């Protein structure tokens, strides 16, 4: 196998491994998210900006313990 080919294959392998590790991490973390269905009459679905507007402070809504993600429903069902 030509050396350039071998280096390219090594890179593809490393990036696949990195991708797998990151997806595993995201899925594992999402399983620990408290479901909003456990709160009686909590507002259902809605865009992430609606969630953030209420959870940004005041309203006795708990603050986010994590960075703001572009979606909330993927983890909080
Ligand atoms: C109108 C205000 C409001 C909006 C909009 C809102 N929430 Fe909440 N949320 C609250 C309040 C108040 C609580 C605390 C309820 C309690 O502890 O009894 C809460 C609790 C939570 C909790 C904690 C649940 C638990 O079991 O600890 C999560 C997670 C959450 N909200 C996520 C979301 C998501 C995701 C959205 C968007 C779909 C959202 N919230 C929209 C007011 C809001
Ligand atoms: C990648 C998965 C994931 C996404 C996406 C996500 N969360 Fe979370 N969220 C979690 C996990 C896991 C926890 C519990 C973390 C902890 O207790 O340290 C949590 C905790 C919370 C809490 C605290 C609940 C409490 O009882 O204190 C709030 C509020 C919350 N998330 C709101 C949101 C909002 C609003 C969004 C959308 C902008 C969002 N989350 C997106 C995984 C996620």
C-alpha cells in the first residue's frame, strides 16, 4: 500500500472513532435529562427560545445546568 494511502486510511479511522465517541457521549448524557412530563402542567413542546425565555431567570423555573443547545426536546421528553 502506498504510504499516502495508508495515512489517509489512518485519518479516516481516527475521525470515525472520534465521531463514535462523541455520539456515544451525547446519547449517554441525554438519558440523564429529567423529563418535562414529570412536572404537572408544565408547558409542552415549543421552540428552544420559548423554553429559554422562561428558564432564563425568575418565574421560579430552574436554571439550565448546561450550555444552551439548539434543541431541548431531544433530551427532555
Ligand atoms: C412558562 C414558563 C416555562 C416554560 C415556557 C418552560 N418551562 Fe420548564 N419549568 C418551568 C417551571 C416553573 C419549572 C419548575 C416546576 C416545578 O419544579 O414544579 C420547570 C421545570 C423544568 C424542568 C425540570 C424538570 C424536573 O423534573 O426537574 C425541565 C427539564 C424543564 N422545565 C425544561 C423545559 C423545556 C425543555 C421547555 C421548552 C419545551 C420548558 N421547560 C419551557 C417553567 C417553564
Ligand atoms: C444533550 C441533551 C440535553 C439537551 C439538548 C438539553 N438538555 Fe437540559 N438537561 C440535560 C441533562 C442530562 C440534565 C441534568 C443535568 C444535571 O442534573 O446536572 C439537564 C437539566 C436541565 C434543567 C435543570 C432541571 C432541574 O431540575 O434543575 C433544565 C431547566 C434544562 N435542562 C433545560 C433545558 C433547556 C431549556 C434546553 C433547550 C435549550 C435543554 N435543557 C436541552 C440534557 C439536555
